[in-house]
C-alpha cells in the first residue's frame, strides 16, 4: 500500500500480482512436490495466513489500468468484479497438489490456458530447470508467457508481491519496466541474487 501510494492514477499499464492466498503455503509444509526427491525446506513464515484487504484491490485498480491477480479464486469477495478473461495455469500435476492455478484479469477477451509442468523435480523445461528459492515460486516461463500475451515492450508493469523474482527475470528479457516490492528481507535478498545471476548471462538463439 505504501508503494502504490507513491504513484498517480493509471501510472502502470498493467499489474500482475500474486498475493497471499490465505492457505498456509508459507514454508511450513513439505514442499518436495515429488515423491522421489528429498524435500526442499524453506524457512517457516506466516505471510500466507490471510488475503489482502479490500482496500488493496481498490488501490491496485487505481494505479494500474489493467490487473492480473493470481489466486483470485481465494479472494473473489474482495475483488468484487466478474471477468470473461480468466487465465488457467495447468501445472500438469498428477499428485496431491492442485492441478491448476487461476488468475482473474480485467481484460475483455477470451479465457486462456497456459500449460507448463511444475511438479517437484519435474518442470516444463527440463533443459533449463529453475532453482527453487521460494515456497510458492512461479516459473519464469509463466511470466514470459503472461508478458508476451498481455503486455508490450516498454510498458510499465507493477508487482506488489515479488517473492522469488521470477517476474523480474521475465520482465528483463521482455523489455518491460517492472516496479516491484517484497516485504520479507530474506526473500528479497535471495531474489536480488537470483535476478542478478539469471540476467547476467547472454542469450544465445
Ligand atoms: C504468493 S507469494 C509470491 C510468489 C511469486 N509470484 C514468485 O513467483 O515467487 C507472495 C509473496 O508476498 C510477500 N508479501 C506478503 N505480504 C506482503 C506485503 N504486504 N507487501 C509485499 N510483499 C508481501 C510474501 O513474503 C511472499 O513472498
């Protein structure tokens, strides 16, 4: 809320946000997500106890012309908007975890499905496997797809809950001006190091 208060109405072309879903996915659970592997252990935290207040969604609509909100199915009573244009990320999970995640969008267009496996050791792009540093990390590939389909190079995009920094890595390669914040100092430092590491390499086609 402090960050958004710094910006005038409609400053951002788009907000892509992934706030707490209020389901306790903040590091206390076993996040191995694959039975053959040792579990990845994260520092237990408490940030996923509740979803943001109604005022957060009002402020998001004030500063950003469009919004994409992950986990919106957990907070519809606060978003208070219908949409023809949901996004489904099909994680191609076959285990105990959710098969998909859902994002509300403010766009007036058809609903879309993005398929990308994200299941413990199994990832959609096994040649470029991502190191996981955060209990609810989303793949860079998901953000690259979102920015390719819902943004244009040069746009100003906001992310109020950066987490692992996947969005920032995708924004770097998509030519997007990303403004983002993360409240947890440990996540923030790990994300900064990861972003520096993963944007310093040259891309060979
Ligand atoms: C669902 S996770 C985001 C994961 C991210 N999309 C990724 O790919 O890594 C939510 C993040 O919001 C952070 N957070 C919680 N409350 C916050 C607040 N008030 N301001 C900024 N960040 C917050 C948490 O520390 C957590 O890292």
